[in-house]
């Protein structure tokens, strides 16, 4: 039965009608009368009790509960909200006098220009400057700078900063004078929203005890936020037809997911896959999109500014393509026109030196390469 909500005036009117209907003579219910005051007091209590009922109902359903109430609801089904993710990227440590060797230690702290955001140096064993013996990145004698990875101390989208924002050394480093991020930091995500958790909860329930594509997809997306994936059924890792085998291609937005992420996703798939099936979890095959084009701008526009806007728009659009999505050559022209209203003509559009579309395999991922707008 649906609860019929009433406002204060309706409660008072209904109560007055009931009292008058039960009386054998006319009752004084004018404003200021004693009986009217009693009815209004009861209506106030009724509103309060109605609010308590609504609050109770809203916290006992996933569709209407919020925050901690929603968390406790889904936890009864062994599901939890995905946490926030810290942003990450590269910074460059530099010095004015590179006479002696210096060391940028692991965990060295950095801050944004206004001091509101903190970052720390993280480990990258593939970096040529990394030294496991010294637990940091070495600037040899005569080397003026080194580029190292960092991540935000506080997870969340606030850590996605633009280039040049990180320029304060919170940890004194002997022999190092300056630090700066020459490129933006990305990948920071806020904790999963209530709306997103409700959607995932619905998919989670629909996929329980089923080795279906929905179940496998839900397991992958429950590993962490920001993941993109494709699923190829009855396909071997080499792309050939193979009954009972499937291939999962996953990406975290970087184009090169870490071995730890691949292993974590594989564990999630293992928990829900059908018995007797074979599978592999892999990162995408990267395809570089090099774009060149010529634009004509309005006489009143600054041509260099318009070309910069077009280049940024093209790069962002290509970087946002999901795994397996094609890049039509004709789409580049459309993006160029949409990037700036001062673009009056677009010519000489080439994609990887041709006018053909880029069409990846289901496990392929297109990422922007060189984008030249003249």
C-alpha cells in the first residue's frame, strides 16, 4: 500500500471535518479557538510522525537510501562502494648546478603552488634513474633533471591538476632546486556515487551465480573505478575461433594497465567464470593516431589560439575512445569545426598519412600520437 502524504492544512481540515461531523451542533473552529489549537497541535504531531515514516521507508530500500544507509544496505549482499582513486602522473626535478650526484627519494613530498594539494614520489622500476639499492631516483653528476612518477596523497578528482601546478618541494632534497609537472595529472576519481552504486548493485544481483557476460563484466567493473573492457567469446588469445575460451581486454585509461591490475581483474573473473572455460586477461593493443590538418580561421581570430583549441579537442576526443572503437577519418573534420567557432574551413586532413579510417580489433585501443594543426 502506498503512503498517502498530507500537508499541515489538509490534516487540520480533515480533523475539523471529522469533529464537526460527529457533533450535533455547530462547533467553533475559528482561528484562535481552543479546539482549533488542539487540532493544529495534533496536525503538527502528525507531520512529524509522517516524516519519521518516510525516513524509515527511504532507508530500507536501496532505491531511496543514501550515503551510509545505502552502504549498509548493499553490504548485506557482500557488496561495497568503490573507493576514490588518487591521480597520478609525471613531474620533473631539476637543479641549477649539476656538479654532484643527487637522489630523489621514494615518498618525497610535493605540493601545488597554493599548498592545497599534496603529492608523493612513487616507484617505477622501469625508469632508468630508479635505484632499488638507494630507494629512489638518481641524478648522476652532470645530469640536470630527472622525470619521475607521483601520485596524489588524497584520493579524488581534485588531484587531477593541470600542467605547471605542482612546483613546491615539501621535502628538502639535497642537490635539487625545482620541481614541476610538465603535463597534467589524471586518473583521480571520487568515491563511487550513490547513483552509480545503485546501478552496479542491480547488475550485481542480476549476475549472481551466473557465468554470463554480465556476471564477468560486473566482476571486472567492481575491481575499481575508471575501467573499460571488452569481452570476446569463443576466441583464443591469438584471435582465432576456439569454443569454450574467452578473452578479456581491460584498460584503466592509460592504455598500458599494470601487471598488478591485470592480475586483480583475472582473480575477479576467476570467481565468476563458468566451469570448464578457458580465459585470458590482457591489456589493449595500442594503435597510435597521428593527425595532420590545415584550418582557415576568421579574420578577427588569433590563428595560433584557434589551432591550439583544435589540437586539444582532437587529442581529447581520441583519448576518450573505448577499447575496440574505430576512429573515422571524416570525424576529424567534424571535431575541428566543433572545437572553435572561428574555424571557417578544414582541409588536408590526414590520419596516419592517409584518408582511411582506423579500425582496431576488439582488443585494440586508439590513442593520440602527433597532432599537427596548421
